[in-house]
């Protein structure tokens, strides 16, 4: 049976596993999707060795950057973003050039990034002409794809961090003038994620208006406190659930390329 899966640490509840298990059952695809909880990205080679039926993997925290050194090729988007969350595992004939760390099978590993696809497709229909500047809350791995996605949508962006850094805003810097200019706010931090549902990023919510668009990458809970506070001020709000679905669809497309 063909296998797909996800690597990360810790994994806990896996949206991807549920999505693909349902997809395989619904469409009669003879495959299974597995969680591979590995603390070190280099253990990917062990996963490949022990699962020669693997044809594709999703990658989540904390391995999105560390896994790159183990791959043979990167898509343009993955190279630009500097992070990978999808790996296509291509099994090659012995005559073809590829890495051979896996003793049971010669494979070629190509990395992609579906974060940018999920984000841009999920937010673009909500954008209005006045949405020209965005604040990105958090500087973690997910923010890499968000900044590239915003640039491709023609939106200028600036990071917001807890500690002052050159070229970025700290949360106390979010004055009325800043908030009036930056009408798109994307939460790339885990603040507000289950189980800490009573938390929200420390932005001045009283300065939000109906012109603002708040996009929260968090999807559990579906209605975060960040979104609730924005909605109270008339802002448009959206969570990251559709983005996850779009990312999963893109993953499947990447895995089937050339098949």
C-alpha cells in the first residue's frame, strides 16, 4: 500500500492525517497517511528507510527549515521562502542519479511550500483597495510564507515583535497612525491557540475599524479571541482553517506531479 505522512515534533492532533484519511476513503485511493513524530529532522532518513512505500510527506514544526539540507531539490517558492512543508518522494531506477542514504530504495526528495498557496488563496477575496499595508504578528516559520504571499499580492508588510528590532515594530509602537495605515493584520503566532483560548496578541484593538482585515493562522479554536475582538470593532476576520484545506489540496498536487 502506498504511504503518505507528516513529520514534526510534537504532532498531537494532525489535521493532515484526518484530511487525507477521509480523502482516501472517499475516493477509493489505496493509501494510508501516517504521523511520524521525530524530534530531529535528520531522522527523516530513518523514516524513509523504514517505509519504502512512502511517496510524500508534509512537514511541520520544528523541521520546516532544518529539513532543507536533506533534500535534492527545492521548488522556486520553497527556495524564496526558505522553508519546506511538503516533500515529494520519488523512487528512481538505479541508473538515475539521486541520493542513496536510504539503503532499501534510491529516492529523490523535492521540497515545496504550500503555505503560500493556502494563504494567498484564502485571503485574496477579502482584500479591498485600501488594504495596501500589513502587520505580521510573529517572526516564526509560518511568517516566512506570509511575507512572500503578501508581497505577491502587492501588499507592503512589516513584522511586529515583542522585542524591538531594526525595521520592525514592537507592540508599543502600534500607534493610531500606524494602525490607520496598516489595515491588514495577520497573526502568525500561536497566541490564542487551544488550550490558551483566553489569550490574544497584544495589539490596540480599540484602534481597529471596519476597514481592518484580521487573518488568524490559528484554527483551533475556530473563533479566536483575536477574531472576536476584531469583529467587535467591525473588522473583517478569518481563521486559518480554509488555508489548511488549500494547503492539503496543494500537497496532493505536488505529490502527484509526474505520476
